[in-house]
C-alpha cells in the first residue's frame, strides 16, 4: 500500500449504501488534495489528486476508506500534513479521521525526545507506574503553589505539574511561580529521599512560547506542560526537537474533535498524532472520570502510546480523572506499569493533608514495582 511517493490515511464515513460511501470517499480524496473539480484540474496537477485505495463496510451505516496521498502535496511541512489529514473535510458531519501511515509519520516527524525510557531515567525508576500531582487552582499566589509543590515532593510524588489554567496571571506570574516551585521541589526531594520532576505550564502564544520554554529550563524545571491544541502541534514539535526537557501534552480544547461522531479517533489522536509531534507524556480523560472515555478506549490509547514505529519512540500515557487511591490496583492491572497516573482532586480531599495523601498514593504504586 505504501511507497516512498505516497502515504495512506484512513477515514470513517457514514453512508447507507456503497455508492454513497464511494462518492463521499472520492469527495475526501479531492477535497484534501486538489480541492477543485477533477475535470478542471490542470494537467500539471492531475497526478496530485489523492486516490481511494480501499473502501470497506464496517457497520450498518459505517465504512472505512483508505486514501493514498502524494507526499509532494505535504512537501515535508508538518502543518500542511495536518491540513491534508483533516482540513476542509473536517467540516463534514459524516467524516471521521481514523488513522494514518506510521511509516510516513516517522519520516516526517521527530516524535518524543525522551519518551518512556527517558523519563524513567530522569527519575531512576525502571519499572513501576508513576504518579503525577497537580498544583492549583488559578488565583493562588506563587508562594501558595510552591507550598503545595513542597508538600507533594515531601510525600514522594514522581511528577508535579502546573494546572493547565496557570499561565502568567498577576496572582502567580510565570517566572516567579517556576522559580519558587522548582526551589520547593528540590527542597522536598531532600526530605523524601527521592527524585521529583516539576513541569510548569508554558502554554502561550507561538511567538512567546519558546521564551517560556527556555526560561523554565534555565530556572531548573525538569519538563514542561503544553496544550498542543491551543499553541499548535508544530509549535510543540519544534520545542520537542530542542530536546532539553520532556514535554507533557494536555488535551484542553480538543474535545470537539474527540467526542463527536465526526472528528478524530482518540486512539489515533493521542497514541500516534500527539506522540509523533513530540509529546513525551500524553494526558487523556480516564474512564470513570468526569470527562471519561470507555475503559476499552483507554486501554487502546495506552497500547498505541507504547507501540514503537520506526523512529517514533513510545510515550507515557497519562490518564487523568477517575484515578483514586482505591482504584490504583485495578487500573494498573488494566493498563500495565508504563503509565503515569494523574491525580488531583482526590489528593486534596484527603483529611490527612497533602503529604500523607501523597505517601499513600506512592505506596499504592510501589506495590506494583517489579
């Protein structure tokens, strides 16, 4: 199916009959390549019209179309690749982006710089599931947030990240927050006796995000949090290529793509697309949380994050929501050890305080260490 001059993309199409599905598949191929009636395409561009390679029925009114695109219409531009994957056709209610050629993804994109093995090396933790706690909420001062980070680090949490709503608000300016929280985490490490990583949120405009990235690194942060749907996937990709610290991707603003019948398949979105654009750890809505996927989808996302294809190394899946102390054992059995459990509200709700709650969380994970 694949050659050096083409790459394939799979779409799910809603149609009641095969001729309708074939017509819609042809519409995708034209819309996502030359975007004009084939009969008026100039001779020089006719070879760039995408071709419907396969069309298979997958349900009563569901079809899967595999379409071949000429690599020259992307011409090594990652943003143009996204435009070809799901540009104008994303406006059609009957079309869903399902998968794309992993060989081409690997050829075009850098992927994670650290991935699962790199983050484990930073923590010196080769086997067990990892914990991630969140400092919040918006409106807290930098001193208050640093105190939360200190308590989490004292309790032995593996990764502490900013809430994705913390940016550069006057209540906790970015540079002050990062410096105080980094210092607090280093202090907490001395008391816990183990390494803790701090990931500040650097999400901002594309013009300023590299400056925040570099300031975070300069201040001693161990990684960064980015919302690729807000800043742009290629922005995250360019930062990932710098390779100074791991990137954790947050899914805010992606819901309309992922939870409707049209849009993007979440297994592809998190497990292949977000990872290929450079995320080392990928947050997604866990089953039984307030923004939940099904357990089956979560397992499939995890599996997709773990699968290595060509040069794209595995990334940590990081389910958030629905993670509680009492669910850790069952979740680990379902998801395996190469997982980051993102836990927020349930730690804050513990009467014993953040340090004790963090210690309990860590003890639950240590029981799964090989």
